[in-house]
C-alpha cells in the first residue's frame, strides 16, 4: 500500500501501543482502552499451547472486575460436529483436487506426523485444517481444558458475568469458514501444515514468550502468515480485527468495564486490534 502522512502517523502510534513500556507487570500482556465516563475495555490474548492448567491471579482479577466478558466462539454443544460435516464435506470435490502435488504430499506427511488416522479426502480444506490442528494439539499434549480461554470463561461464569461471543452460535462459526474463498481455505490448511512441520517445540517457545509478555514470536508468526497466505490472513485476522475495533467503540459508550478474550494473534502485527483502534483515534496501553 502507499503510505500517506496520516497512514505513517497511525502506524507509528499503533507500533508504540504494541510495544511494552519500560516497566510492565509480569506475565502475559493485557491491554486497556479507556473511553469517556469511566468506560474501559480490557483485551487479553489467549495462547492455547498449554500442557498444564494455566492460571494468573492478575488476569483473573481483571475478569472479575468486568461487567461483561467477550470471547470469540460460544460453547460448541453436542451437535456441533454435525454442523461442521454439513458444510465441510464436499463429495463432488475431494480434498486432493484443491491442492498442488507438493501440497498434497505435505498434507499427507503432516497427517502422519500427528497420527491422524482418518481419511482427509472427503473434507474441504478448512475442515481438514480444523481436524489436523486438533490432532496436532492432542499429540503435543496441549489440552483445551488447560488453556486460558477455558479457565477464564469458567471464572466469568462463576462470577455471574454475562458472556458474549463474536459469533452468536456454532452454526455461525461453520458458516464463516464455509464462506472462505478457495485461496483462504487452502491457506488455512497449509498454515496448519506449517505449524505441524515447525513442531510442538516452536509452539512451546511461542507460549513461553507469551507467558513472559514478549510479543515478538507471535508478531513474527503473524507476518509469516500474512506473507504466505494473504487471503487467509485477510479473513482470519485483518477483517475480524476491524470488526473488533467497531465493537470496542460501542463498548466504550457504556460506563462499565468489558473484558475481551481473543487469540493472541489478534493482538500482534500490522493489522492487530490495537492498530485498528489507533487508526480510529483510540489509544491502547499495556495494563
């Protein structure tokens, strides 16, 4: 893109917001946006690569101090898989027909690496990506019940805090993925293959950096995805980050504290939520 003077200034403001101040609280980063009348929004990025139950008294206290808790997706429910299969299986177009010979070989190798024993051929790329990523996490010992998202949602529920989600129900999540362009679908699958090829050690390194409040590895991951799979990046991060910025503006019209839990990739890189907020005139700071 061509940088106007306003674009450069906005990028510099956002880059400043994304950097940690000289003195910051220990642990993973949490961001604060303030509005008029005492309104504020706290934004926390989840890292799911956890092999032991994650806890943080500081982040839990932030949840309990909030009036509303936001996350990306609602609870799945017992019929979720039927919804995924309804939109993620295409008998007329097998998975191999979406891919180049090189991509087919890499997908097969990744499936073998994580011990996926099913037949991927019946699935569209986006659902094959979901299945491989789930299997990768399981094979690496990364348990959903150990991740911050699981624990913080439970904290909010126990405190009686209303819980809202970016997608209203699982059917909306499925529709979102099913509406990907072919390039975005293949990008979602090959991004998963990239992560499998990098191995659980890379995910662990990113998780350790995240736990220390270091955004560098996550920013590098976002930039790699942006360069390798631009259409997937646009759909999975850039577009949704813009929508989060709009929601945050709406939250700041209320004189209350809202807590947002998103994947940590939404809070790093050139199109992060913080940068989108800066482009619209709001400043974020590390809380």
